[in-house]
């Protein structure tokens, strides 16, 4: 058996790992990097592709398989959200005038090729999927083949959130021969989640007191719904006062419908609510021109590259009464949010804008931090551990912490390991 590390190693984005035996080959994720186009960088001769979750850095290259006959395995909500994210990517490429060789039929072909399974016997491999936390429908993948067991975490977390339970180490395969684990935050320890949520509410309250606007850029999938639910419940409980609260993202609004329909992916408390993501205090808008200020606005894109978040960022950045809340821990170097936070300036229509608004980063991340990564390794006691989905520095910091528990390796791109 051979493990080919094709993408998403020593970096974040473009995840793809191949497991090959004498009988067949499967891919674990098939993603793109943020800001890059679909490409033929990965092989297409896979017998099956397992998608851990819908984020495009794990699923975005599926379009390159759409005109073959792929077998794609993953959860139902991952299938539906991935299809919509692929369609959205196609729309954006066309709007930008780029020559893009794929259309909505290709995205629909991916949906039709999907197997919704948690357990599969394929090509002499026994494949089992386990809840990963992170986002709705995310799965870890266990592969038992040739007397060896491999566990691929994909993106995961162990902590519970307001709407989602974390992964449970005791329910995962113990002592795997190989653990392939993310290392996004391999060197970072976050505050407890309740303290981070408290920071968020205090930031919102400070801005409300000065009658300012709060901009919260969020991904259309999961982050938008989680943030809207969090703020809606805080107003219901009297933690936050009534204020204009809006979400702006047609894609996020569509995905919110999936969240109401697929309640089985969420906490028991959410499952007991009839329409848990129909909010009392949060309204859905289609355009920024519909906003009644002052307001709290949750909108895409999550990194501030485009859409309502970029428009509002450039409009609201010059007012010191306003706040921008970054709720992601990782920001690409070219992200306007990162530039606004660190350089305190933006460029609009070729002109420099000085950022006067308060820019606060509160890392309500759905990834495991260093403590949770170590906790999983200690619980599973793998023979060998491969660190992926993390910048080299983060992977090395994690490696130092777990080298006494397991044999650790940080593979390079295109490296092959024989088991």
C-alpha cells in the first residue's frame, strides 16, 4: 500500500491524498487553493473519491472529474452544499469574464455521482466514515486494507459549538497504523470557546453603545448560520439588545434551508427545534442597499475578497464608530481583512483608504487547536502520524509536541510513502 501526498501538505488548501493498493486507488479529498482555478493537477484515475466536507479547499477540483464517471463518497449535506459551492464558483468565474470550461451541468453531474454512505466495501478496502465536528456533515475516514488501518481526519474539532458536536476520540479506531491529521493550528492554543463568544458580545455591545455598524464577514457555509444563530439567541436571551441584524448572501440563505432540513447533523438541542435556523431577530437581505443603519451585518465573502463584505468593508472602514469582527483564525496573505487589520489601510478604486474602524479578530474557529490535536493523538496512539493541511511552521510546532507519542512525519508535496 502506498500513500501519495498530492496536495494540502506544508500549506493550507488544495487537499488531496491518494491511497493506492495493487487492486485500486482512492482519493481523500479533491480540493483547490483559495484564489486558484480548477485544474488538472491531480490524477483522474481514481476508483473513488471521498470528500471529508464541502469547503472548496477539499472539494473544489471535483469539476475536473465531472465528465467522467466518478464515484464520490460523503454525507448528504456535503453533497448538496458542495454542488451549490461549485455552481457559485462557476457563476463568479463567468461574472469576472474568465474563460471557465465548466458549467452548471458539470456541477450537477458531481451531485449525481455521489454515494451517501458511512460504510463502504470497495476494492478490498473497508471504508468507514465518522463525525469530525468542524462543519455540518464533516467526516473522518478510516480505511482498513492489507491488514493496515489508516485514519484521515480531514478538518476536525473536538470542542462542541452552539450548533454542532465535536468529534469523539473514543468512537474512532484505536491505534491506527497511520494517522493523517490536519495541523492548521499546530502551534496555536486558543482561549476556551465561551470566553471567545463573550469577547464577541462585548465587541458588539461597545459598537452598539456608539451607534456604530458591525461587519462580520463569514463563509456562506456553516459560519454564516452559526453566527446568525448565536446572535439571534443572544438577543432572545437578553444578552444583546435589539438591533438591526442582517445576513446578506443568497448562497448562505439557500444553505440555511439545508440546515433546517438536515437537523440530524446538529446537536440534540437543535434537533428538537422545529425550524432551528429560522431566526426571530436576524433578517435576510439580498443587497447592501437594503440595510437600515446602524446594523450588524453577517455577509460573504468570509475572507473579504469580494461581495457584500468587501463593499461594506471599504464603506464602513473610515468611521471609527464601526467595528469589523474577523472570526477566522487563518487569513490568506492577500485578504483585505488581513490588510485592514495589520496595515490599517485599504485600496478602493485605486485610492488608499485609512482604516479608522475598530478591527477585532476573535478566533471562533471550527478547527482543532494545538491542545485538541495533541488530545486526539494521545487518545488514538497511532504508530505513525503524518501532518497535513498546515503551514510548515505550524506542522513543525505540532511535531515537537507529539514526537514522544508517535512517529511523526511532515510530508512534502508529491511525496509517496509505502506502508
